[in-house]
C-alpha cells in the first residue's frame, strides 16, 4: 500500500477509536500555552474485545496467565469480567535480581509541558555532561516531538552524529531487549490530561475526574518503567543506571513501585497557575501495593546544603512497608536465614519444615500473627519477634558482665551464632537465665552486618545521674517528629530510671543511609542523645563490629528491672505489640573525600618540656600542643582519649572544650555535648596499648621520647621502647 510505519500506526489508532461506542475530543495546551494540539480518544473499543476474546476463546482452560508486571486494571474486577473467571494476581519473583543491579539517580527539579521550552538548553547540557563519562547511552524523551527537538539541539552541540533520542511508548520501549546499560530519562511519559476520561467510573463528576487522573498517572508510570527497564541486564550480572533529568525522587519511587494489588491513593489536590493566569487542579497520589516486587536502588536527590535545617526527613524516605511483609523484605539475608525459616514454619501453623519451605507462604513471607504477646508463657513468639526484627548481625553478640575490680557493669563480645533455629540465646535473654556468677544473662546485639547494612535505628535517651531531668519531653519531641512523617516505631523503657530506647525499623539499607536519616530526625526533633548507628559505615580493617545495643525485654542487672515496650501516649507498659512497619530509604551518595594527608608535626625533641597537664598521656599532650588535626576514625579515637584524660586529671568541662578549639571542624555545641557525655560516664584513661590500637598513626611517633613504659603490647603486635 505504500504506507509508512507511522501512517500504519495512525490507521491502527483510528480503527481502535471507531471500534468503540463513543469518542472524546480534547484540546491540550503545550509550550507554555503558545501552542496546542487536538486529541481524539475512544472508549474501550477493539483492544478490550481482543483481550476478552483471548481470555474466553484461546485460553479458557489456563490455570496461569503470565503478563507484564506493569499491567493496570481500570477497575478492580476488570479481568474477571472479561474472562468470566475468578482471577487472583500474584507476584512472580525477580529470580535473577535484575532490579537489584539497577541504580536510579533522580534530579532536583521537575519537567513539565509548561517548562520544557525554557528548559531545553538545561536538558541538552546535562545530556552532554553524562555522555562525557558514559559511552553507550539510551536517551528517552517524553514524546516523539520533543525527542526530535532534543536530537536537533544535540546535533548543534555535538556535530552531525549525535546520540539517537527515543521516546516513551515507541516500539523500542516495550518488550524489546537492548544492549545499552545506561539510560538518560528526560521527564516521564506524557499523555493528555483527560486521555483516560472514557475509562473513568464514579457517582459524580468529581469522582470520575479523580478516577481518570488515577488511571492516567498509572499509565504514565507504566510506560516510564517499561522504557527504563530496557537497559536492565536480563541475566542480572551487569549493573545498569538511569540518570533522570527533570524527575524528582518522589516521582521515581512511584514509577518503580509495582506488585500485586497496585493502586493509587489520593494524597492531596493542589491548584497551579497556568501561563495565561488561569488555575488548574492537580491531584497527587500515593502508590500502594499488597505484595511488592523488590524495586531498584534509588539514590536521594543531590544536596547542595550541608545544614540540616535546610533539609527534611521526607527527602530520605522512599516509602513504607507493612510489618506483615518483614520476612519477605529480609529474605535472602544469610545472616538470619535460620531465624527467617523458623518464622515461616510458624506461619504454616504446625506443618512440617519441608512443607513450609515449599509453601507459597514462604515466598510471600508474611509473619503471623500481626501482634506479639510479650510474656514468658509465649517465649517462642517473643524470641522469634526479637530475632526477626532486631538481629541483623548473627555471628556474635555482646554479653553483660560485672567487672568486680571496678564494680561496674560492661559488655564483652561473644563469638557465638544467633542464627539458631531454636533461638536458645535469645530465650536465655528473655527468661532471663541466672548465671554461675550470680547475675542474669543479658545480651546486646551488633547493629551493622558484615555487608555494612543495618535494619534499624535506635535513639537512647536517658537521665543518668540527673543529667537530663526533662528526658521525657525529649522523647515526646522525637515521637512527634516520627508521627509527623508517619514513621513507624517502638518505644521501650530500657530498664534504668527515666531511660528510653526509640526503635525505627528499616528495609535493610546501607549504614550511611541510616546514619544520615537518623541525624536528620534528631535535628528536627531538637534533641541530643546517643544514636545508632554511631558510625557512617564499617570496614574490616578498623571498625569491624560497630557498637552493640542491649536487646529489648532484658533484665537490667544493675537496677533489677526488666525493659518493656511502652504505649507512646500514656508511657504505660504494653503486654501486646503490633508488628511495626519498616521504612524504605533512598540511597544517599557519600561525599567524595580527598585522601587524608600526613599531618605536619614539629620535631620531636628528647628534652621537650614536661606536659602542662600532669596525668595526661604525653603523646596526647603533644597532639594538643602541635595543633594536629584529628580527622577520621583515628582522630575520633584520639579526641575521645583526650577528653577522658581531661576528666581524670580534674579539668573543668570548659577547659576540656578549649582543648579542641584548634580543630578546623570545631563546633561548640557538638563538642560541649561530647564532653558532657564523656564526663557523665566516668571512664578510665586508655592504656598505651589501646591508644596504639585505636590511633597508632597519630601517637606512635611520640613513643620514642615517652617516659611511660618500656614494653607495650597491643592486639597481636608488640612495640618495644629501646633505652
């Protein structure tokens, strides 16, 4: 017939519209109102009849039908009506973890049809910048017309052979494999604002309008995710990346959220001003899914301000997950594999472990019941709850002990697995078992797993030695911030008088993400307290374990009290706890740090004058006198040691704070808080061996002229001071 491809597609669309019962004609403004187009859309028409014929005639006896993960039902019983069968949608797992190998980087601004023209140069400059570092790139534009405009502009900048620009809903964006592993997504897919009016239902015009906008939003998200998925490696071996231009993190999170029972819930309706001065109503929806397909990694938007007052907790939150899905969200973590298996077996209520392993409930990963009864008569359930929610690193734990020489309680590391199907150690903790030493078994868990991820955050607020008599007000301010962002949590009375732990549970995430998120929450709550994770991350060389936290439901040996969970409104003890939900965090890019240079020191002289503060470690006094910059992990250890020495020689807090004024990053409020914290604990000075272990690169050079000791042993090494 001599028709071009685009003409054939146009004929297809015309036939589809004519095959329906009626059509709507819409005029849509473009280019900030200076241009416009007329769109004709039909009702269900040929597509629905084809789908109905397929379900009724070609697959009448099928037990399973596999479809796109981005399939959208206009109404809740749409496919049941078409097929005449009872239909249940389930999630087919991402067996090769292709989503886990994809990273998406959102932008800090939002592209729309109203600002596209004035943003064209900005878009092209960003494409050129990305193409300088990436070779084979797949570029997506909102529609075919804008793809041609962008490609023409790229030709002006890059010459006669610019990268080709595709567009959403093109033939190459649906079900077609690509060799590219880098995608540049310019905005989201575009369709007219009332393109779904013919599918909308509702009892009045307002309800039909909202339903139409919901269907349109889902259609945009489906087309965008289908196109982005083209760059995923189907074997799950090669990393893929999507660089977004004009797409905010919140939009990205909505695009990649898919699963059974997917739906959009209305959040708000806002009014926006159009270029001609008129206003338009724009609804905002929140995506929900019953069983989620694990999404790819989404990085948080780039932050240019370091001041937390200029940011918000919401910037870190990608979404929330139900506590009923906690096992599915942690499935695949080898650290607690046996604990998760035990939880799944309990879910099947008496069936054998082998049946539980093969049962579909294991794949779904629901943890029943929805609440936990906290009592000794239900020891198994309480232990299972602690294991699933609180154990993230299982190869060791810390056990409380009494240092009888100093008459102080402490914790020592025990290398023993907690990933025990019988949960024996956790049960000993809950009972609690009386030890031969005369006190009760109490354990603390290490938060950071060996792959540098965490699954919870803990805030420790207390009033030890009357240091914070208004601690309960601090707790209330913290809980108010968490409630304000709908962040689920548990409040625990930790066992000491006026001492509280606030737990926030996470979909397993990098330690750095949790560190930044937790500090933003504390900043907005205007509280100062101990926060876990204390580190931004761990590595096997210097910080292999992080800091432990006492496991809940413990017997506090010092006070003789048991820790309990509390009602956040009344602060009364709870006998039953609902399974808390989990927060899914965006990936937070870590800043690029320059390698630390060796600090310049004054020559070390044998006849150097005695330190000004008798009782100080001489090496620490030299660090102070030489104004050595104390940075990184060793610098932090040196600062701690200096503060402890200051306390033990009787120096005032004000004088101790003054020791750090020569540090480039000196902050009065933060230093005051740290000094007060160390002074309240009454810690003993570090041994020389401990100093060499924790900050050897800073202090070792002073050992040759140090009057202390002739033979120092630290870790597995020895340091000999020669006479």
